[in-house]
C-alpha cells in the first residue's frame, strides 16, 4: 500500500474585481493503492495483466467538479513485450481507469455565496492510456 499526504485546502490568492477569493478547504484523505499483476509466458509473446484499486481521497461532503471523484478508483492494464535485438527490449500496455461516487458540498466550502454542488450528484471519471517503453541492457 502507498500513502500520500493529506492536503487540507487549496490556497487561492486572487481578486477578480468585486469578488475576492478565499482558500478552498478540501479535507482530502490519504490515498491507499493496492496493485495486483501477473504474466503468462506460454505464448510467443508474454501476456501481462494488472489491476489497481485506489481508495477514495475526496470526502463525499466536499465533492467538486474539478477534483477527484468522491469514490474509489479502479484501473485495468493489459500489455506485452518483446526482445527487439540483443540487449534491447520493447514493452507496451493499454490501460483503462475509472472512478465514481455520489457527493455534494455546502455553501460553507465554496468561495461564492451559492453552493457549488447543492444536491447529491453523481461524479464519474474515465481515462484511457497507452504505455510504451524501450530498455537497453548493458
């Protein structure tokens, strides 16, 4: 498991005319990640699979459209690799990640007098990624 420090607020030192911005409390939680992976070598190219679970970092009552979804995250990765020539390997993978949950925040956490997310709403995040690497053995 991996732990990441907790951030309590985002400091906003700006002034937009009549609107003065103040610090935005986040109350983020520590992040914990569990990863599982495996490799099957019974074919001409190895088949690699991976899964990662990430704990919720944004509290449900401090949900914002611009921050991580208030819920756990997941990631699935599929990849392979090959030896290009003596001492040079090429590896690649495709990843799909998602997170989601329900949340809202009150008027006390927004720098504006209105609530940013007044009623409980669904928050969802999705991502696709391609990874490629080459390594030289010396």
